C-alpha cells in the first residue's frame, strides 16, 4: 500500500517546522513539488532547503510537475476553483500512480497549514473517491501565516472572550464582518481600502518568516495607502506576493 503525507511546512521560515513534521520528512521516499513558474521559484527552493536541512535518516527524491493555474477574470470564481482542483486532482493521481512504487511514502509539502485555505486534503480525498488508486494518507499540521502574523506583530488574534473571523479579500470587499477582529487572506485587490472610513487598526504582513518579510501596522486610515504602495512594489519586485492581515475595531476595551 502506498502512503501519502500532507506536511504543513509553516509560513516561510524553515524554523517554523514542527518536530512532528521533521520526523515525517524522514519517512518519505518521494516529494512531489508543484512548479508554479519561474516567478515563484522561491517556493520550491524553500521546500528543497527544508529537506536538505532536516532529512538525515534516508535517501529521497523529488518529482516536479507543473501546477495547474486558476482561470482568472470576471467569470464564476467558485466554478474556476472547482475546475482548478479537478486539474490538480488529475495531476496528483498521475504522480501517485506513476512515480511511486507500492510500499513507498510520498509527500506534498504545504505552505502554512493544510487545513487553512489549502485544497490538498480535499483533492486527495477526491482521488480516493474515484477508486482508481488505493493509498492511505495522513496530515501533519503546520504553523500558518495567521499564527506567524500575530507573532511577528506581537498581538493576540482575539480580544478576551471575543470571536475572530477568518475570511478572504473577496468576502471583505462585500462586507466588513460583525466581529471586532477579522483576519483576511487571499486579498488580491487591496480590499481593506473599502473600509478606511471605519475606526480600525490593521496589522499587515507579507512573505512572513522569509528574508523578504514586510510588516506594517497602524490605524487603517493612516496606513492603507502605504500598504497598497508597498504591496504593489513587492509584487512587481518578486513576481508574486503572499500576504495576510488582521483588522480590529478600535472602539471599546478588552472584556
């Protein structure tokens, strides 16, 4: 029986690797690397660095495949994601079927944590549901960009006894959640700019844990334009950006 591990590798700093993740690395025969193009080569480089740094007990190999891309534009976002995951499912099935021997262990190294805005778990479940392949899989949690953001800004995510909401930039553009603390991920359109008239603090970070890390914090109305400028320049310089932010209502005291 083949075995697949989905290993959360943290939000960019190799030292975010947990002891459980390091132990898991040392059981793997083949690592599947999804190539997202030259501009995102650092994402593969980090995965290779992690393996070279932490694997001490066995030989292993890498197998690379081109990662399918989501169709962008004004179409149906949910349908585009469904199509993307179907394309990834076909790629994963081919990798597991053709590039692993029976009894071997393969792994996908997931940025951050596999349970938070990542589809690897559901894609492997879909592969199994098709019934053409049989394998078992386990999930190893990792330090997410949300946790790393709070740590780097030295703030808790929630006020005492109060909830937080984790959402996307697309949803934030539609409305500001009622909760007084909201974490926003996958914001390609600077959606915080829709709420500069609100009395909010923002804690923003990009490339968290990497040498390219950027951090900005302050009253949203005071720093929103700065974040937009820095974000635009960073995307131009690197060819991609991965950022997260926490917004919090300023009125009231912790309870």
